[in-house]
């Protein structure tokens, strides 16, 4: 398995874990009554959400790179079969 495919799996799992965690943190913040505490949590929850989204998107980019690499190999192999006849 290519390294990009392994990294894709790891990044997608990490991104999903971060997104699930931030969902529960948002649910916890929604239950708070103190405005100062809500503001304090909200200052780091938005970047935390964006970090999770970044992990997911980077995983998608690595998946596309893996697909491109596999298609490149298949194209070169088919071309070799046509040209060399083997």
C-alpha cells in the first residue's frame, strides 16, 4: 500500500475524531450559563473545528494523489502492453 494511502487513512480518522470531539465540546458550551466562560471556550473552539476540517481535506488530497498515482501506473502499463506487445 502506498504511503499516501496510509496517511490518508490516518488523517481521515484523526480529522473525524477532532470533528466529533468539537461537536461534544460545542454541546457542553451550549449548556453553560456564564457568558465569560462561553466566550473563553468559543475562542478556541472555532480554530479547533477548522483544524479538524483541515485534517479531513488534507486526507482527501492524499486520496486523490493515491488515485492519480494508481491511474498513472495503469496508463503506463497499458501503453507498454500496446507498444511492446507483452
